[in-house]
C-alpha cells in the first residue's frame, strides 16, 4: 500500500468521524495530509498500528509520523538485525523522530540474577550493556531499560540492594563515555520482582551516582504499586529520565481506565519547564483496547483527548 493511501483507507475502513483532521485528509483526493504534531513526545511501538500501516516497520514509522507522533520505542530492538536497526535509525532521523527505550536483556531479566551478587550474572549484564552501545549507535537511541531481576530470598535486602548498586555502577561506566542512559524500571508484574517502587529506585540512583543511571517511571506500574503519582514523581523527579504510559486496569491507552492522564501529562510538562529538564519521551507501553483499524483510531483519539490543551 502506498503511504499516501493509508489515512484514506483507515478512515474508510473504520467509519470513524471523530477525528476531524483525519476525515479532512481523507477528502483530499487520495492524499493524506500530515496530522497535527502532538504537543508531547509520545512514543508508540511497532505493532500498535500494523492494521493501518501494514507489518513493515518502516511503513509503520511513517504512519506514526503522519498521525503526529514524533518518537518511537522498541523493547525488542536488540533482537533485530543490525541492518534493520540502522534503517530504523536513519528513517527516524529523516522524519525528525526521537528513539525511546529499548530493553537490555541478556536473558536474566525475569529470574533471580543481579540481586545475588554472583559474577556469572554480572558478566552477562555487562556484556549485554556493551552490545547495547552498538545497537544505540545504529538506531540513534539514548535510553535503555534495565531491571535487576527477582529477589534472592537467602540474602538480606540490604545486601541484595548493594549487589544491584554494584552491577549498575559497572553498567554506568560502560555507558557514560557514550552519553547513554540506562533507566531502571520498577515493576508490578509479580511479587517476586526486586525493584518495585520509585523511592527504592531513587535510592539506587543516588548510590550509583552517575548521569548514565536514572529512573524509568512507568505510570501503569506505579499506579498499581504506589498510587499518588504526582507526589511520587515530585519526590524522585531529579532522577527520572523517561516515562511510560498505560491505563489501569487493563494496561491500555489513556481514557480506558482510572488514571487521569490529561492531568499527569500537564503535570509532567509544567514540572519539566519549571526545572529546565527539557522534553521527556513518553513511551506508549500498552495495548490497544479494541482490535483492528477501529481500535488504532480510537487509540489516536485517546491521545488527542489527553494531550495538552
């Protein structure tokens, strides 16, 4: 399918009339006009718009750009071929899109690993960090997600924390010369995960004491683990480098659950300006509440409704 036909076809296929800019584009003799750029740098991921744009990653990138998005995140970037990584990076550079996070995963993210202090796990982590540097160069990335794995039940919590700090310090040493930032993500998926809260992440960042070790504040996980998100953001603000989005319950797009994302986006934007932090990338790490092209248009509508006024 040609790029200029995407918007026309998705409007025709979904029957949605609630996006005036999209409808207007569809009327323009088979030419899809660019949609207004979102005020904040929301980052979709591959697969989120594949019903509208097709399965090719470059076509999906171009579609995201046409819909007003100016960033991408791709958790699985390290698993892609070097050729595709570079092609993605080159395409984003031409489109003036920023690369968000990809995940540093040497296979130990979802088991007991860095908390143990064992050299074998530390070696895997550090070797993966070295590979991540090359991936980041190819796709023009700055941020990479890290997690320390599960609790080591046979060690005191302070010793586990010290082991994680030591591993993250070593990782930061790899990234600092390249201006890259690993962002640790507290998670809510199950009770065995070691890193769960923003204050815990803040303490580790302070101990690592590196510009290359910061917090990924995933608002879906933090709603489940902590609540009071603006308060927790403010407490750990200086160590946050990246945000992710997902409504609760369900981990779908904004407006589908209990989280007031319009309020949160406004808070983040105003806080960033007040503290001279620049523009954050906000990763759309969630699913679509409805399948097919209709669901993809509904997702875009949700971000239009939640974006800054």
